[in-house]
């Protein structure tokens, strides 16, 4: 029988296959974790401060530059916050086109994470390129799905990365009906690929038996799986975006350039696909629920390693929803609703691929930004990831450091952290 070493130190100077720059330091004494630090050392980027004094039309285009993987999420949450401050009512046909654009982002972002970052670790490969040598067909599915998502964003947003056709109040122009319908074939193929990939990953990967009781944070919607709007849920509580900062607290650590957001009792929260799945399972189409049962994914699911399956299910859902929206699409007029600035505070929320994304802007009577706050989903998930790491290490304390390191990096990847998005930590004072 193995004996527990008095002290072990696990250190990763730079995490692999995650977005941004971060590291990991864990110290154990006699099988107990005495220090667990998910270090975020990427430099802060000052986006909130960049917005101060800007005209109220500018935040969407500026904040979309926070991330090249999920710019649509920043566009939609930012626009919703400005529209909320200005008390403009957006018609349903504009919301539907925003949802369609957002589907493209879910497809391309989730495909990138599942195949390029997450799946290689489960299957024992250092990268997708190495994995593709043994699984060329599956790698081709990944590339085709990501391309389909990018193409959908380009058709609606004007370009694949940092779309330019989205504006406060709507869009600069609507795509033609035939232009969108020309995408149906690649979207239907993408749906087929996503279901094949779900079956493949579900049966090919051996997921560790690991469960935790999470506080799930995400949006709920009465009629559809939430993407572009909804009401916030945190555990058993429900509230709108205006109540966000009354229901969460902000913390900072000495070893991270990223702020952390927790429940008001200081417990960590989990945002993202697993939270959405927990909160909105009944809104998934029947064929997708049946496919998930077929591969053995439970509902509710409390195993963070199986988040890869939920991401694949959300890719399939986004393809399904995009097809539905295109088949129902009519380019109504006008393409945007004009309005004037209003000296109020506005709040915007949406479900980025990685989870709940919150924007808050305070406008003055000239339409300039007085204050801004942005909370990316990774700011929720950092503390939850650390809690996973502590629990895992203490139940696998007899494993080798090499084995622990591989497992811990995979635990971090379960959250698909967007480290660049999360580096918000500094208040600037101007004189």
C-alpha cells in the first residue's frame, strides 16, 4: 500500500491549450491541500477605463475587441445595456437575428474548445494535429463545424471576427433571405457532424467519476434555451440584470490579475454549458435529449469532466436553432430602431459560450459613458475551478506528480477559461 508523502508541490508555469496566459501552483501537506492558486498573470487590459468619456454608440465595437473568439457575446451584452439605459424597445425580428448571429458564435467557439483544446487531453494526444493522424474523419468534422459557425457570423455580421454590421438598436443592414437560405446545406451537415461527434466522444472517452455540488449561475427563459437574453438564476434565486451586484460579490487575490465573482455567501459559482444544461434541460429538443440519454449523460449532471458532452450538445442545438431561424427568416424593416441617449444606468446580459456575461453602463445627459463594468464568465469559474482542483487532489493524493499535473490541467480545461477576457482588476483615477 502506498504511503502519502509529507509534502508535494505541483507547479505549472504556463497552462497549455487554454486561451490566455495562466499557471498553476498547488501545495499539499500529508494529503491535504494547503495552497491552491490558479494564477492569471496575463496583463490587465483596461477596457472599462477605455470606455469612460466615450459616446454611447461606441462601447459595442470597443468591447467586442476584448475577445476574438466570442466578440458576438460582447456585442450583444453591450448593446443590450445601452438599449436598457435609453429605454428603447427592440422588436422580436431584430432579437431573432441577434440570436441567429449568436448561434454562429456558439458553434465556432464550442467547436474550437472541444476539438482543439479539450478532446486531445481525454484521448492522450498533445494536440489536434496529433489526434488527427489517428482520427482524420473526426478532425474533419471539427473543421467543418467551425467553418460553418464562422460563415454564419460573416453572413450576418459582415466578417467572421469582430463583426461590423451590428449596432445599437439593431443592424446596419439585414441579410437577404436567399443569402441566409444558401447556408442551410452546410448547417444541416454541421448538425449531422455534431451528433456524430457527440456519439464518438461520449463512447470513446472514459470520464473520471467525479462530482461536486455546484451553485449554478446562468440564464433561464420561459420558451427557448437561453442565448441572447433571459433572467439570471443563482442556485434557487432568480433576478434580473439590475439585481446582479446585489446577488454576487467581487473578490481579488494577490496571485491573479482577474477578479472573481461569487455568491453573496462567498461560495464559488459555476457558469457555462453545465449550468445552462442544469437550468434549461427541458428546453432542449426531444431528439437531443434522447441522444444524450443514449450516450449515458445524466440529467442533472454534476461531473465537470462531462462538460465536453454538454458543449457538443450545445453545438448541435445551435445548428438546429440556426436552421429554424433561417427557415422562418424575413428581412423586416426597419433594420434598426433609432433613439436618443438617456442619463440612466443600463444593464445587459447574455450567455457567452463560456457562461453568463454582464455589462453595466452609466450614461450622462450628453450620451457619454460615466461608468462601466464588465463581468466575463471566467470571473465566475476561476474560484470554482480551484475548488475542483482541491477536491480532486485530496482524493488522488497518492498519484504521481506527473499524473496529478495532467489531471489538473484537464480540470482547468473543463471550464474553457478565457483568461484574456477575465483580466479586469484595476480601478484608474484621473485628475
